C-alpha cells in the first residue's frame, strides 16, 4: 500500500506514515491548547491553525512513521524543559508533529497540515483542550464530538506501542537519541507566543 505522505511546504522533508487498510488512519483530533498554538506562532506559521486557533493532529504509533527524505532539515523545539518535542522542517518552518520529550513514549502526533491526502484519514473525533479564556466561536466545522473516544485512542496507542516496544522504532529518536536536539525557546519568545 502507498504510504501516507507528510511533506513540508517546500518539499525538502517528506515523512511517510504506514497506512492502515481503511480509515481511520489514526486518532484524529483538533487540539486547541495554548502550547500547540504557541508552536505555530513561534514558527511564524499561524496559517496552519484553523479559524479557532486549533491544530489538526493525527495521532499514531511512532513505528508507523519513517523519514523518506530531508532528515537533515528536521529540527525540534521545546516550550518547556519537560514539555513535548515539537518537530518541524527548518527549510520552510513547516510544523510536522509532536512527540514526548524523550524516546520513552511510542507516540507521534502528526500535523495534518502537511499530509497530502487529508481526505483519506477519516473524520476528526473531537476538539480537545479548549482553553477557558478562548472559548470556541460559533460556526466551526462539526467533529464527531467523541471526546472520550479521542482520549481513549491515545491510551490505546500508548498501550499497544509499549507492548510492541514500538518506542525503540521511532525515526525521530534513532538509537534512543533525538534526531535533532530540541531547542528550548527563551522566556521572551514564550511570552510572545502565549500572549
Ligand atoms: Zn521545507
Ligand atoms: Zn495541543
């Protein structure tokens, strides 16, 4: 089967996701948390957010991910020392996805922005992590509204991943070391990004 391609905007970096026989291709959510928004802002890429500042994310087990090309252009940043590693293509500042800070969790949250065939992924389960200070505006595209299923999906990915030791097969942590050392953003950058 043809892999699902996740490409940066300039095409230098291409990641592949091993496809499932049928949708859903992962646990698809729109995350409205302030950190996902801050990530896009730090890269100067608020265009990847939806009209309510949400990030469309396909959560998968990390061993479905591979790097087809452009590994040398993959970079990462962290918003806090113990926070997620947020991966992007440095060639054109395209956000690619998130992992936990270290290699212990068998997880990758792919930013749907770079996925070419978005319509093959399956529906968005739910909008999650909506900050109290930024309630959702009216008129957003409907999701399936299955918040519990969305969180259960993450748990299932983690559990099946640990059982299969999938965290050992994360191309972003070859030999257990980050492919690119994440840059910890400065407090000044954070203040702007979270404002
Ligand atoms: Zn690029
Ligand atoms: Zn988020």
